[in-house]
C-alpha cells in the first residue's frame, strides 16, 4: 500500500494514507460508491383477498395491507408513480380446503387480480406465487399424506396452479413450496400449453426460518399442526443452497430466489459467485416488521436502517429485492437531490 507524505502541519506523524479524502462530501462519496439502489431494484409483495372495498392493514406489518381486487388498480398506480415496476401476488381465498382448490381456480382471487393488473396497468410486471399454503385448510404447502406433505401429488397441484396463473396473464410464475421436481414439471407443462416464453422464478433457496411469522398472519397461512422443516432448508446449511440452485437451474428455472435475505447475506454472495443466473433476494416479513417496530419505538431511524439493509442485500449480490419497504424506499430515494444527481449519498441527509 502506497503511503503519502503528510502536510507540514503534521510533519511529526509518520506517512500514512488519507482514505478520508473520498468521504468528505456527499458528491465525493457518490463518485466512488460501489453499490447503488433504486426503485428498479425493488419488487413489492401484495396480499389479495376476497370481498370488495377492502384495504385492511396487517397488524404485524404496519404499512402493508390485504387488498380486494377492486382496490388493486389504485395501489398499482401508486407503486408505478413511485417507480416500482414489479409486484408479487399472494392470495387469500374466501374458502379453503385440503386440496387448495382456490389456488388453481380460474376465478380465484389471484387470477382475477392478475387479469385486473394486466388490463389496468399492462406495463407492471406481475409475478404469481405458486404455492398452496394460503389455500389449504391445514395451512401446509401441498397435499397431505397423513401428517406429511406428499411431494409428488403436490407437484401435480403446483403444475395446475402455475397453468392457471399463466392463463390469467402472469408475467412470471414463482414456485415457493420447495418440493423436489416441481420446476421441471412446471416447465414441461407450461411448454406443452404454449407458454414457452413464460419465465419461472424459483424459490430455490427457502429456509425454514423464524422470520416468516408476520407473513403467516398476512396470508392466513399458519400450519394447523407441525412445521415445514421437512421441505424448507435447515438454516445451518449454506453449501446445500448451491445444490438447490444448481438443480432448479438445470430443471429450467430462469431466475432463483434466496429467502430470507438479512440473515443469509453469505448465501446470496455464494450464489452470486457460483452462478451466472439472475438472483433475487426476499427481504421477508419478519425483517420488515423488526425495522418497523424499532422505528415506532423511536429506537432507530427507519429510513436509514431500511436503506442500509437494502443496500447490504444488493451489495451481497442480489440483482433484485422482494421487499415490503419497496414503495417507501423508492420514495425516499427519489427526493430532489437524488433525482437530480444519481451520485448523491442516499443516506447523507440523515447522517448525524
């Protein structure tokens, strides 16, 4: 490392390198910034429920709502105005059964939401969550055989869900169940039905995480018994994630998801280094709720912490981030200074 001569005023000090020169102002920090985030990086999850005129706030996720299909256009318009270009849809049906029939119903809540979104705002990218937990009366991710999720019967169910979403106008389908073989089965079915150009965004790496609690309230998908450790990954394993990604890419996945994000930045980095495929990180409900709760108590600055968190996820290697902070973060980033100069320090106006 090259050392530099010091000024006459500090002649008594040994030579050292002045790295602070590149931190002295927002403009200089922006000039040398390695990682930037913007609205294009964010995907907003939305919870679609039955009924009309519903915009019901989720208790454990302040600022997030269950929406009926008729109020969806207004939400999409607000997201588009903020610069968000993609949404991720989850459904809450009026009735549930053990076969998750509402998940593949042509007139189901997500299918109607997809048709509405593509009619009202065709430029918005619509991603459909392909899973059964919100639609089963037992809250598990597929068809049960006793108390266990039957892998192969569930794959057949997932194929039906993916096809129904394709027919409803989904731009991307995203199987989130972690069943073995579901990507290759969905790809084959989509191709056979003429949807050869419909991408699959696979939850290739989905951990059996404690960070999902608020989502299960939002989507009414709490298991009636047991847990999901038989199919979701052990949080202690990182190398296994690379195996899961390799399998899904080989089976036809076009994009892969790592979920959660904050506690798995090392896995995101490993995936980015190992694969030349688009990698999306899911900044999940518990991660969002922790920031919200601490901010409401006055313990942290929500904007600074949220933006720092999102920057860390992208810095780790995520190309895009599914996050409940999408709309707010997009607004924070598009203040006058940021819009005028992309090189501005997005955190500087809140620094102490």
